[in-house]
C-alpha cells in the first residue's frame, strides 16, 4: 500500500479551546452543548460536515470529469445514543449535479459514496446516509 499523504492533528483542551493540525491550521473549538458556548468557534459536528462535504464533492467531480458542476451538502446532528449511552453523530450527505435527472443524480451519489475516502470511513455506521437532491447553484 502506498501512502499518498499523511497528516496529524491534536487537541489538548477538549471541547473548548484550540485544535491544531501539525505544522498548520489552528481551529478554535467550542462545544455546542455548552450553554455558554462561543458560537463563532467550530465544533466537531461542523468539522465532520466540512470534511465529508469536501471529500465527497471532490470525488463526485472526479466521476463526472467536468461534464457537470456538482455540489454536496452535509448535515450532521448530535443525538443521544439510545442503545450505547452518550451521544452519536447522525450524518446525511446530499449530492447534486447540474443538469442531471433524478436517476443520474442518484447514481452519482451512490458512486461518489462508494469511492470517497471519508464515506469509506463512515460506511459501516447506521447513522450515515447519502441521498441526491436537485442541483442548486
């Protein structure tokens, strides 16, 4: 197996503070469950949504090879984990392609989800779904 890229990140502060990508980005974070949370800071839900939307759309664009503009919208919610205790993410990605009918958009969503590395990481979670939706620029 060939490693194409590697990075690492760390958090020393927990849910409120700063998370760091080694040698680069620093992200101020705050827990959305904290009543005193600074809502200008990011949280894991937002970062997961951003990561998956970026990766899934890059994969969709590679599949259509410039024939259509694509967009991906990801919604992530934090819910009580009924059977395991604690919390769990529920994530849904919505894939769309300009000029695609419903069947073609569905096929693009399935194909992108099968190839996207973040989707592969999430694929066994029963709280993850991918759907298509009409294109909105």
